[in-house]
RNA sequence: GGGCCUAUAGCUCAGUUGGUUAGAGCGCACCCCUGAUAAGGGUGAGGUGGCUGGUUCGACUCCAGCUAGGCCCA
């Protein structure tokens, strides 16, 4: 037989044919798919086929409209999209309305930087306009990027916190909370630049090296204190500070409750400070001669009263605080609630006043007595002098340390208490109500509830005011006559309506009288003049009302949401701000479930940072490999903990992707001549192996569905990937090749295989569509048009679980046969290594086995060669096994002998057959192949 | 410093109420095939279970401490 004839036989085979490319080329193909989705308006089409189905609402947490998306935001949106796509296919109407957080300090800051000097002269309204442009620019950029990920949603009608209606929502909710009595005003220290006379956010502070005074101050002890009461000398508690100018605002001295403190007697006085600081303090103050006369715990000193070192008529009380350290100072900390964050919290705990003797420009007020009018930094000297005179200053030097400074003018920043608005956690039991509501929510994973609980339990009142421009104003008026703040249903209604109509800009544009109803008078004093509040709301308040501004206002949505899906940092952020505004107004959470994911980190579990050089940019991944690779990476990872990404990890995901893609391609290629209308084979007519495959497929579908239902996507990823590798590629599809290629095109056995492949292709593209959004759509487009009931896989329904495909007995039988196949392949490998065979078709296999297994194998003896992909399989008794055989160590009493195949190689199907040569027309072929060609 | 969380083969993940030699797929090595071909098949080698103690007849699994890392506070 010459080469030409061999070629001819190849052409008689039914080899796969398809245009479905092996090489994915996703960076090019995905944009085409996006265009297709845009052309058919997929999102709208999904809405229309979902109409009337039960709702499943995943409410989007708004990312900040600044910068490009990063790996974390990409993962978040992909996770949400997987859920929404799955729920949609699973029979829900699941509209997804993405949102953006558009107000806030970072945008304001960036616009200010761009403006440079002009920032000082521009009007507030013009400035806000620039901020809006900035935010909208990034909304556009991020929209494009999210869409590129394959995330489907109402992208051209998203919710934006800067939209008029949304801004008005803040007013409504604020009004409700105010009405309930939860809103109050109180002084709280904030970062303040006395040169620019403005409040600063944390991000606007730079740390610079500064030189400050470093002094010890003696606070005269007024109370009787048991451990030292037998001594007549004057007694002092010694504190250390680097900010003498904050002493006028001192109200307390904080000590650590568990630390040891000592009283020492020296030169006619008793000094009290931490034992751990004894040597250092003694050295620094030059006390050579002293005697420790008492030792006690910090807790013993609680509530002792001292005389204020600057104002003898005032008192300073000893309080306990865990943050008091013993590495520096004296272990006794000067506490001024108006000048420090920790001091402030301690003040709240002890119900201390928070005097603020410093004005906006950094000058002492008359509250500071003899220091009134002095600039605070300069006052340091005067205060030190005064303390020296009173002999209350045993130590006085300078220290260089890093100190917070203003990003703009580089001058030191001070903490200064100013009036702020708060939402109380406890006035009307908001905290208790929130904790109760938390218990009614499903938190995934389950540790999530512990986290939110402990945070809500321990959180301070919510400070909702900011001294800023780019945001929603706090809708409060002050009476020009009685100074009372005025918030009534009437005022709220007028502000609400104004914002709906003209947006929050109107607040800055119009006078109080223009905003209020005509002739409005103060409910308290009937005054007619009003002043507007200048503070704006915390952006967390704004995003926290999205359930009101979005879920309750958009007809396609519902309140409460079925689920919120965000990173674990949102326990402090959005989960909580949403909870508080919702509980505050509606007495329940705005969500039924909350799903939390971890952060994206590098392969070593470290956070991504420029300095570590481990940043993976999702846009680069899309450009190089495609969004489906990113989506598969998300699905392959356990997102309940931190998720690692690296070029190496993405390479592995790419390998997995190719295996899945090629499996699709094989199925598609073998269906080129299959018409489901006419060629389908009834279940009862299928071969047993086909039924086994359908059974396995159905089991897989069960597993996969359960994984999606429990949001365990990596579980489904592993199940599918293992299935594609073990059950399909290495088993079913490999065995099927002979049947598909060599059987007569229209034969029952070939059509049976195609029937199964066709069924599988639909099920597998369907179950993977929520993850491989692009690839499954592409594969779907290769299905015969007649059976594609929908234009897009994303419009199709979740694969139907056909219980009729389940046949446990049959599956058990075949699992056993296939297990023996596994043993045979070990024996074949030994023969291959011994150069006895190459291709397994060159082998003939003898199985030596007893009992039930023997009966089973004999029952299927004629099919075994095909199953093992060898030329023949014979079964005999175990004792009949020759001496030199492969003995299984997995299956008892199983011996396998591998021999060269009998007969000759069929030039068409490559099997070795005794029947080769029997046909007069086709001398090189086996009986089966000859029959196929002659049509016998 | 505090709260919550994580730590199983190179990678991604499983590991049932503590109980025989800790599993899977990928990757890797070697081999086969060249009719899924920048594919496909087979076999095999990889783990002192972050570390240190403790409880127990027995711990990857329970307890304590430590180390490394993450989020949020301070």
C-alpha cells in the first residue's frame, strides 16, 4: 500500500471540523464580543426575558471615582458579576445597577492641586463644578474598564452620589435621623492648620521633622492618697509633654491601670510616676538623692484630684487609659480632650469637659487666662517660664521628632476641638437595634458576623460632619436671633425639594431665606433671619444611604437587597454606614445577606505596592491574556481569605483555560455533521458508556449548582476542571475517538456519541457562562442555530438537571471497569518502557481475575478493547495467570498481561485485527472499516 | 498595642465527629502518539502539614505561646 492510499483512508474518517479556534486570542476577540452584546443590547434583553421572575438584588457598593481600577476592584466586580449572571440563568430577575462614590476629599484635593494658586480665589460653586467634572471623567474611565471585564449591568444609567435625586436622599435620611433624636452636636478634635485656618483630612498631612520642647510638669496632688498619706511633704504627679501650649486645655492626667507607680521622697517633696521610668526620670531631673516610699498600681490613683499647674482654681483628675506607654515620659500623660484623639476618647469615657482656648488662627482665647492673645507656638516659652517660676518644671529640654504638618503650607498641624455633628449610637438604642438587626442577616463567611458585631459594639458615635466643599451640605439652619439650630419637617422638605431640582450646588448658591419657605420663622423665637450650616456630610453617610437612594427609588430594584458583596474592610465602612442609616430609619438592615471577600495580595501574601514591585495591573492582564483569564482566576481562588495574584499564578490559570477551551473545541469539532433534530439518539438507545457519561455529567451539574448556590466558586472550578481532565479528556473523549472517527457517519453508535457531546456542550457552556463570560458565548455561537433558542448564552437558562440520566447501578459497574482500565494502563506503561509496544493499540491485554469482577468483565468483554484503547482484551481465571505478569496493588486478585496485538494493523482505524485482509475490496482494512466503506 | 482572619506538595485547592502509608488537578520529569496537533494519552517523582510546647493510647485536626502575612482600629 502506498502513501496515496493511506491518505485516502484518512479522508474516509469523520475527523473533527470546526472554525472554533484553538488559540483564544482573547485580547482581540473579547472586544468583538462586547460589541455584539452592545449591538443586541444584552442587558436590556436580559431584563425583558427576566420580566416577572422573582427578584434577586445584588446592590453594588460604589467605588470611588478616582484612578484606574486595580486588581481588588476587578475581583470585586467579577465576583458580583458571577453571582448576577448565575442568578439570572437560575431563574431570577437580577438587575445590576452599578454605582460610584463621587464626592469627597481625595477628589477635592486633586482638583485643588491642579488649580494651584487659583484655588484660593475660585468660588465655591465653580470649585464644585471642577470637582464634578473630575468625578465624571473617572466614572467614564472606570465604566469602560468594568465593562471590559465582561461585567454586565445598567452601565449607562448607574447611580452616582452626585446626582440631584441622590443628593436629596441624604437630606431625607438626615431629617429622619434628626427627627428620631439621634443627631447631636459636640466638640471633637480635628486636624487643623492654623496658618490656612482650615480643617485637614488624614491624607492631607505630611510628617516632617520638627523640634519641640520636651518638659516634665509637676501636678500638685490635692486628694488624700492612702499610700503616701503619712508624709507631710507636698505631693506631685509628674507628667511629660512636648506641647506645653496644650496645657491650658488640660483636664486630666492619664495613667496605665496595670502599671506599677512609685512615690519617691526627695528634697522636701513627694513625686509620683511610673516605676519603669524611675532611673530615667531621676537622671534627667538630676535627683541624686531619693527614697522610694510607696509603690502602687495606676488603677489605685483613679479619680485623684490635682491642681491645674497653670490655673490654681482649676482641677485635673487622674484617669486610667490602656494606651499610656512606659517607653518614654513618666507613665503619666497630660490629657486635653480638645487637643488629641486619645485624650478625646478618654474624655468621653470619663465625661470630662473639652475646653478649647485656641481660636482658628492659633491664638489663645480669654479662656487661657494670662496667656490670652498669644500665638500658641510662641506661648510655649511663656508657659515654660511660668511653670519654672512656680517650681513645677523639674525638666526642660528639646526634642527632634516627626510631627504632622500641612501638605499645603508645611506648617505644623494642631489638634483643635471644634463643633461637629454626630449620630448617637446610644441615645435611642441605635447600637442595640443595629446589633439585633445584624443577627437577622446572613453573613458569609460566618466569622464575618463576629467582626461586624465587635465593631458595632465598640464604635464611638458617628461623626458625620466635614469642613469641606465637595459634598452634600448638612441641611441645618441656625436662627440668626436665638442661634438655635433649626431642623423641622418643613425645612427638610424645602431643602429636599431644592436638591431634587437643582442639586446640592443650590445650597452654596442661595441664601437661607431663599431656600426656606417664604416667611419661615424660628420655631423657638420666631426670628426671621437664618444662617446656613457650612459643614458637609461624611462621604460614608452618602454611600450609606444608597439603599434609600437606589434600592427604594429605582423601580427595577427592591429593598432590602438580597446581598451586598464587598471587601472585608467594609465592615467598618459601607456595611456599617448602610446598616446605621437603615436601622436608624427603618429599624432593620438594608440587606438580607452580606458576602465578604479578602484582599488581593502577591504570591507571598503581601499587599501589592510599587515599592515591592509586585503590583499586578488588571488592565495589563486584559491586554495580554484577556478578561476571561482574570475571571477564571477569580473563580479559581478562595476569596473568603486574601487572594494571591502573580504572573506565575496567571500562567497556571491560562493553562487551565486552554484545557477548557480545547475540550469545547473537540466537542464542537465532532458535531460538524450532527443535526439534533434528525440525528439525536434516544437515551435507551445509547451505549452504556454514554449513559455513564451522562450520569457523571449530571452529578457534576449537581455539584456545580450547589457550589454556585453557596457562592463557593472555587469549589465549582476544581470540580469542573478535574472533570474535564479525568472524566472527559483522558477517558470518555479519548475512548470516543474511534467511534466518532471510524464508524460510519450516520451509524447509531456515532450518533449516540454525538448526542451526548451535544448535550454536554450545552450543559458545560451553560454552567461556565457566569465565569467564562466571553468564551462560553463564543462556544455557544457554534451551536447549530436551530437549537440555540437564545442569541446569547447569557440569555439562556441554567442547564436542566435531568434525573433520568442518573443511574447509580450502571455508574458503579462502569466505575469498576474503568478502575481496571486504570490498572491496565499501568501494565501498558511497563510494556511501553520495555519497548514491547508504543501506541496502546499495538497491545493485546489479558486480564486474570476471579469472582464478581470476572463476571462483570466477561459480560462486557467485547467492549473492553475499545474502552482500554487497545486491540483486544481477553478475560481468564486468576490462577491461569502466567508467572511474569503485572499484579495490581489496588485491586485484589487482578493480574494483567500485555502482549503484542494479534493480526495486522488496519490502515484506516489503526487497530490490530485478525480480520484485516478479509475484505477483497479493501485488503488493508479490518472488517469494521471495510464494512463502513462498502456500506455493508 | 487591640479586634477579626490566614498559614497543608512549585501553584490552586480537598481533607468528614482527632484514628491505618495526608488527597486532587495543574506544573515538573520520563515515555507514547502525531487523525483534538502551538493539541491528545500514559507513568512517576514531589509534603519534618509555619514554628514551639501541651492535652491524648493517638493531632494536620483540640489548647497555649511564638513567627510571618492581611484587614480594621489605636
